[in-house]
């Protein structure tokens, strides 16, 4: 009996979160996911310098995620952004199922952070606060990097030297935060134009 009430409670809260996303919000998130996928091609062009091209991926991810959050200002947008770029990635190049599973876990902690911070200080305050969006960008970057490295090293058995995991990860975090900062100003500018 208690399990049903918990499941119903979680279901109603989940529906409430995702019902607040409008069609305009969905289009906004998808547009930024498409932009990320286009910028992804730049990352792929530099594959000759792997793994040093990898941090660029996190810069582009944060550069497009943060404006999507700043414009939509809704919990659930990070998850939908991730699903959207994964879908575009699948249609452009295909992906192994393990990558989908790993990548879908990336937005969980950022979403929890945004949910609790919006309950604590209000939705407008969280989604327009540079510090909160930098934290979200940093968490997203770290989780995406961890997912990528696990896949690269253990699932794909890529011969990447293990000694490079930490310096490449540090560079990824720096570029991810830089992308979040640039994305914040880009999002503010676009929000100002939209009104």
C-alpha cells in the first residue's frame, strides 16, 4: 500500500515538472541541442589530436545547455536537452546502447540540483543566477566526462594512455566552465532579444 502511494506521489511530481515545459520550451531546447550537434562536428574534425580534442566537446555542451536553461527557466530542460542531442547523435552516426544508458544519467544530478535550488530560492533566481548555472555546467561536464572516459577505456577499449585521464579531465572541466560562462552571457543576450 505504501509503495503505491509513493509511486503515485513520484508520478504526480514528475508529471507536474514536465507539464510546465511548453511547446516553445521544447523547441528552444531542441534548437540548442541541434546547435550542439552542429558544433560537435568541429570536435570530430580535430580527432587527430585525440584525446586533447575531447575537452572541446564539453565547452560546446555547456555553451548550448546554459542558454537553453536560461531561456526556458524550467526544471526538466537539462534532461530533455540531453535526450535531444542523443537523438540527433543517434540519427547522424548511430550509438551503442551502453552510451545511451550512460549519457541519460548525465542530467540526473544537475536536475536534482536545479529542482532543490528552485524550491529554495525560487525558479527565476536559480535560472538567472550565474553561480547556479556555472555549478550546473560544471556538474554536467564532470558527469559527461566520467561517462565518456568509462566508455572509451572500458567498453570501447580505446588505447588512450591512462596517465592522460586526469589532465584531459581538468582541461575538460575548465573548458566546460568557460562554455557555461559564455553560454550564460549568450543566453542573457537572447533572453533580452526575446523579451
